[in-house]
């Protein structure tokens, strides 16, 4: 049998092209996969999966089990890569399934491919490959595919369910075809153990079944919809949430006669009996429903891992779901709060606050946070907020990113087709597609509905339920900490189906005009592939290639190695914490450090874990609060009376502890206790800290006798008399508890990324060490980064790892670029410390060392630190480096200034026009329109003020660069800069015109030479 005869059969051709789809995606994703951990959730998932610990709710137990099996025999250095490869493989399989789905859908109305002529076959296979190749390189799919997140695996299960439903459809009239439906139910159950988004494909499956088994009528269609909704609710929330909840409460209801395990056994027994009974009586549909339900329960049983492992008290045990009620709270994501859906309180534009006196339908503006309230005022109604922010900004913008183009990788950036000018054309993520993928998809929708409206409606259900329905359910508030496009990948997958069908439709049109002309057909296929998937591959490669990105892992290593042995390290959020967990749990680095996440420190379960549990080499923390006190503290916020906090420093105790070997303390704690305390009972909590004691960089006698600082607290608004009120978050109270009970024995650090509000005004006692501030019982005159002891800080920086950070081929996104600026401040602070000593040589060495390790790039998050870096080069007599860097920065600042001035001009013209429209509305007594226009004017005025602030800031940084030119005798260059800026800003924000004026400006900036 020759090759041509083999490929004469559709079955073999189809498998071949399916394999090509898989291989194409697998190669791309494998070449661009992250070699180690990434920021955000992947670091936590790698740590918890490899060690079977408890990730943040609602968890992904099936993924954890599978990842554990994959990684358990892998060397520690490659564990992260092995788990990342799960996403790579799952995503490549998703692409293969996408190809098969498109082929199945086309065959639904065209019939078997074996009966098609050449033109139809090339449209069939070309459309399937076109969809697969295009979706492979869309932003969201590619982003999910190269890191250890749940969305890649969840998307695979969604695609698998869709494909299985179509397989059933193709074989629905054959014996035992129901096995496909039973298998689909099992996939739903397994998928629940990865992510609940997979369950939304249930409605697609229901429509496929309905259109195959029933003739369309409005009553039967509505009945099908109602049954599907009931089925969905029976799974979520009844089975997933309510059943465990009932199991936890059944003991109280039955006075202990039925416990949780007995209840679960009874439920399982009832399902088994129902299957037996319906089988015996021949109730076919009821039997299938019960068998399918049992498959879902079997798949869902992976969640038993959560309770089982939590009861073992692992180091990472988020929410402590070791008991039934805690497990239910875990599944419910109670710690994140809830948002109203159909009824609730909402924002009132008149009072500019949440109206608690009445409930309204469809409440969208529900948050009472001050920054959210301010943002809500930009919208006339909840409906306007829903369409303009939740739908347009948080969904359609992402859809357009994937099929029209993305403007940049900056938070909240818009979509960009490529036909207009943009200030972000140099951004690595500026990826225009010229509307082509979107237009293919739009044509595919029309073509699909024209030829097979039933399956087209099924795909539409998948598209909306994994997109807009999620938007409706989440009811998002403004100012998300990161882009959320990954959550809607199922919707983008559905659109990719239409992209492929669009090419199939185009090939049909081509056939109508030129017949089965192979040259023309192959030419159209080749042109389409070059114009869409290959162009998208070219555009997206650099901004999605993580193959040499080690920054998250190195960041964790550097932060952990910034602190002394046995330290308590306060971290700010996910990106400060999860990579550290990964490094400790997987690679075993600095397991003596107790990482304390300040966000979690507001929860009662986390405080109790810190108080009661050891983690590897780190002993529990000195928290003396009882369970009742912790529960009360975390359940309500109490007003705080601003006052001075005083914590004594027992130098005698510190001297004794630091001079005593920890093994001696551990071997005879009672005897040692008698030497340091007059108390008769041994304080085990304090003994634990003594075992973790590490001396300061200063002799004990140089420390202060007390630590005294004024704690104002966080603003809680004004009372009825107009007086300011303040409160402390739980995390603030626990920090105070630790500072007092630790007695300055165990090292305590804040990561230097912790927000200023979380530092409790302790800055005068901070010593900057690497990437962290050590709280020292020694008050000193310090700047924003605390006191710098050059030898200590230089020692920490010298231990840091910067793998590939200076490579121009490695792409750094906005989050990483922001973090790199934080590092550079560490080098400039060290240089300043050496300059204060008059050690210019050391200052120059560390500035050059810092830039060599972390060079400035074409795209930076903030050019301020770069300008200050160049200024410091000038101060340490590195004039050549100062000039080179200044010229590099100037070019980019002038680019920003040019676009800012354009934006300012456009805003001022628009505001003037609005003022005229407002006057006309008022003259016509159209109060409603006037108010609406006035709100728009206020919004634009705020934008104008922001742009003016940006312009002023840019000119200030240019003034610093100009001073560098003046001081290094580049007088002509300094004067040219002055003229250029004055022309560009119309003289509104001039820069100095002489060296004397420049020096006065620098003095005002606090940068005097």
C-alpha cells in the first residue's frame, strides 16, 4: 500500500492533520515554556502540587495529584519545568481537539469528508488547521500554555468535552453510543478538580443532544434549557457546595445519629440503588442520568485530597480545610467575599456613596472602597458601568487582544489593530493583526449559522457562557491587580472555531468562482496562513517566550537571602510570597526563614497556624492570643486611638541569648530560663524565639533601651463631628504582637515591596539589607529606604543571582520591569551610603555592577530611577557612563513628552466643547443632560490633570539629565534640550537655561552635589 492510497481515507488524513496540529502547538509551547517558576499563582501551584499541600481556594486537587505523579521522580531543579510541561502538553492537546472539532462541525452539514471533492476537502482540513494554528498563538492561550496554571488544563477538559459531544453526535444512532455521554460526565467530574469553568460546557453538550434527539419547537427548547439549568445547579452548587455543607451539619440535626461519613455513604448507597433500580425496571433515561451523576461524583472525589492533606498540617495549608465546615468555606471561597448578582445595594450618584437604604435590581457598583466609589462616579448608572467597564473593558478588550491586536503589555492597555499611530509602537507586546483573525471569525459565524444554525447556536452558547456569563457572575470591581483575560479562554476558544469555519467558507466561495483549481486553492490557503497564524506567531513570539526567564525564581532566592538566619519575613502579596514558598518547598532553599504573608495575616486560620506550627526548620511565632481573641480580632475592625507605641529592649537578655549556643538552650531549656528570667514557669514561646536568635550587625550595647514610634493607623473617615477616625487591620495588630513578644531576639524583616501603610511608621528603625528591611532597636536618621550599613547591604547584594537578567533577548513584562526598578534603588542606596563616607570608588563599583546585572532597556516602567542612576554616575566621576545613559533616557522621555502633549491638547479641546454643550443644555432646561455632560467633563478634567502631572514629571526628569550635561561640560547639549522642551510644551513648563538655574533646580529636588 503506497502513501497516496493511505491518505485516500479521511480517517487517516484526519488523524495526520490532528497530529500536525498537536505537534505544531507542542513545539511552540515547549520552546517558549518557563524553565522554572513564574510570578502570581504558578509558584504556589508548583509548591503545593509537588508536595501535596493546600493551595488557595477553591484548589485544584486533581491537578495537584497529577502534577505530583509527574514531578515526584524529577530532580528539584527541574520540578517546576516538569509541572509547567503539564500545561504545555494539555494546551497542545487542546489545539489538536480544536482541529477535530472544526472538522466535525463542518461534516455536520456537508457530510462525510470521504464523499467531498477536492475543493471541499481542502476547505475542511484547511479550516481545521487554520483554527488550530491561529488559536495556538493567540495571546491568552499562549500565556496560559507556558506556566503551571489551572487554565491550560481546564481548557483541555473543556475542549475534550466539546469533542466528545460531537463524537456522540456523529454516532448517536449506534448501539451503546451513550457511553460517550457517560464519559463526558466523568470528564466534568475530573474537570471540577482542576477548575469549575469546565462545567460551563454542559450547556453546549445539552444543545448538541437536544438538536439530535428532538425536533426544534419553542416549548421543547425551553424545557431543554430548564432541565439543563437544573442539571447544572444539581452539580454546582448542590453537589459541590451544599452536599459537603449538609454532611457537616447533619450530626446536629440528627443529634449525632448520622455523622458526615455516614451521610456520604448513604448518598452513595442511594445513587447505587437508583442505578440498580432503574436498570432493573428499564428506565433508560433515568438510569443514564444516575450513572452520569455517579461519574461526576467519582471525578469530584479528588477533593478528598484537600481535607486529608490539611489534617496532616502541612506548611502550606491555606484556609485550614481540615474540618467539614472549613472545607465548605474553602469551596465557597469565603475569604474573598461575595458580590451581589440580581439584587443588592448600589452606588448613588447623588450622594456619591453606596445607598444602604434600598436594594436595586442588577447592582453592579457595590464596593464601598474609597477608590472604587471615586471610579463609580464616572458612570451614570449600573447599566453604563456594566457595559463600559465590566463588558467592554474586562471582556471585549481581551477578545480584541486575541483577534484584533494588543497595544502594549501595560496594565489596562487597549486593543490595537495597527492602522493608527500609538505611543506604544516600541513596546514588545505591541502586536497588531489588522482585524484579520477577527474578520475570519465574524465571517465564520455568519457562514456557520447559514449552513447549520443548530450547531452554530451550540457554539454560541459556549462562547457566551465562558465569556459574558462569567462577567455577569463575577460582578467585578475596578482596579484589578492584574489583567484577567486568562479566565475567558473558553470563550476565545469558541471564537477560534468560527475563525476556522470562516476559512472553510472562504474556500467554498473560491470554489464557486474558480472550481477545483488546485493552484488557486493552495494559494488562498497559503496566503491565509501567512496573513493570520504565522503573522501572529511572528508578532507574539518575543512577548510570550519565557524560555530564558529566571527572574521569579531569582527574585525569591534574593529575597530569602536578604535576611539573617531564622528570620521572620513579612511579605506583601502573591508575588512576594508564592515564589518564596516554591523555593523553600521544592528546592529546599532557606527553610529556616518563616515567611509571613501580610494579606493572609488578616485571617484567623493563618494566625493560628503561625502560632502553633513549625515549618521545616522554623519554629512557631510568639503569638500569645487565644483562639477566642484571634476570632474576635479577625471578625471585626476596631477603631484605633493614635498614640505612641513603646516596646522595651532588654539588652541583658539579648546579650545572654546571643552569647549562648542554641544547642545548649535546647538541651536544657529550664536551666537556661532561670538565667534570663525571674519567672518560675518556662515560657516556651520565648524559648522558641531564643532558639531562632541571630545577633544584630551592631553590638548589643549600642542598641536603644526602647523602641518608640507614633502609630496613627489607617484612615476610617470622619465621624459626625468631623473628626478623623483611624483603625488598625488585623495584620497591624499581629505585627505589634510579634514585635512585643519576640523581645528583639529573633530577626524580623519587612520585604521592601510592602506598602507604606503596612510598615506601621517603623521606618526610623529599618536597616536596609538586600531586598528587605530589618527592624533594628536602634533609631537613626534615615531616608525612604531606611538606614544602609554598606558592608551588610553590599554582602547581601553580592550573594544575589541574576540569571539572564542582562540578556537583551529575554522579554520582561510590566510586572517584572516594575520589580527591576526596585532592585536599582537598592544599588543607588548603597552608592549613596558609600558617597556619604567619601568612598567614591566603591560607590562607582556598585553602580556599574548594578547596571551590568540589570541594564536599562528600551521599555522601562519608570524612567525616574534611570535618571537618578545617571546623576549618580556623574557624582562618582563616571562621566562617560553618565552621558551615555542620559542620552539613552532623553530619547525615550522626549518620546513620552511628545505624546503627552498631544493627549493634553486633545483633552483641552474636548473639555472646551463639553463646556459649550453644558451651557446649551442648561439654557434649554435639560438638567439631566447637563448633569451627564458635567460628569463627563469632570472625568476628562481628571484625565487632563493626570496628563499635566505626567508632563511635569517628565520635564523634571529631563531637568536632571540637563544638569548632567551642564556639570560634564556638555553646555551646548544642555541648551539644546532646554530649547526643545520649551518648544514642545509651548513654554508652559520650561527647563533651566543656565548652569546656575540648573543647580538651583537640583537643590529643590533634594539632589544637591
